[in-house]
C-alpha cells in the first residue's frame, strides 16, 4: 500500500514518532509518504489510505485548515481519524460536552469570542487563586499562560486580545500535574497500547518536551482503565488513535484535560510494542 502521513511544513520529513512507524510499515512491505496538508500539489486520490498525524500548525491557521477539511471530503479514500472527528475535536469546547455526560474535567469557564471580561473579577468570582488561560483551539501550550488575581490587571490586555481572536478557557490551575504529572493513555482502534506520565521541568507548568518536560512509561491500575474507557465509549466514530490526557485527583479520580484525536504525539519510543500495536490497528480497520 501507499499511505500518506499528513504533516505540516515544519515537519515535512515527519516527526521522530512517525519515522518509527515509517520503518515498521516498510518492513511489512508498505510505503509511507509524508504529505504536507496545505501543499497544493499533493494528489490525495492515489493513496490507499490517509492518516492525519503532525498537522501541528492547524490551530494557528484555523480557517485555512477548515477549508482543507472541506476539500478532503471529496477524497474517496479511508482517512484516519475521520474528518467528522477532526472537526469536533479541534475545539476544546468539547470538554463542556464531556462534563454534561458525567466526565470529570478541571473546574473553569469558557468565555466566548468577542465578549470582554474583567479577568480579576472572574478569578475572584470563581475563587481561583491560580488559573490557566488558553484558547479553545490550540496545541502545545500555544498562547497558554498562568495568571493569579495579583497578576490579572497586568494580563488583562493579553486576555482581551485572545478573546478578540477566539473562545478562551479560564481554568483552575491543576497543582496535581506539577506534583504528580499528567498521564497520557494511548489507544489504537480502541485497544489500549501504552501509557506515559509527563512532568514539567522545575519551575514550569508545561509538560511538553519543547519546554523541557520529560516523560516515562506509566502502568495504569485497573480502576483507571475503567474511568478512561468511559470517555472513549462516548465517541461513536471510528478511531485509529486516541490519546487521553489527564490527572488523578486527591480521590484517585481521573480528571480529563484533553482528548487528543487529531495530531497527538504517541510516544511510540516508550513501549516496545507500540509500533506493532498501531500497525495492527491500522490494517484491521482497512479490512
């Protein structure tokens, strides 16, 4: 098979994660080609399947990406994850939907685009001594920062500018992530593959590796599987991959931070069978 791994211009030779998959697919006799999503010269129909992987600039170019999704509707080849899933998952307002379904999420509010707000007033009204501000369409801690009531006046201008661009999340700061780390459980075709724990470098709150964060293999207890799989069961569509990010609260309950269904790093180097698990899920979904 000829398979497209969809990427962005900055990663036109794919990410380390995906290069591991390329090598695994090659050993099975398949060819994987890096396809930059906004390259006008790409012909998508000749591919046997298309896997959306490292489109890590889509949240900076939301309208262009939406037009690309519309264009891909005309491609009559399997696309993973499905375009309907991508459209739904790119905006973190889905967290409110999960809350309505009984899933624990961090305490916070979503302020609609174009609606000004007194940042200090909101923090005091919500009782947040420390909070995270981030756009609802983002990735990799893009335009994300921590604020407090003492810093709110200083941050008001940046908060207003972000609200002018899109909806904004104001979320209670999760100290558990700093103290114990953020968990990522990775599933392929709804079957658990592996998990990691990500920790920020000292003095930071961002767990991403580009900010100095580190990760190590994590081995979930059975109770955690039960909680996480309730989240997956709420999504009816086909899912080649899913990364569920969150943390355990003081009562050992899983709190959902993000459900990554578009372009997550899969940390394939953290488990010896991760590439095999991905490949087996992929081939099973094409049968």
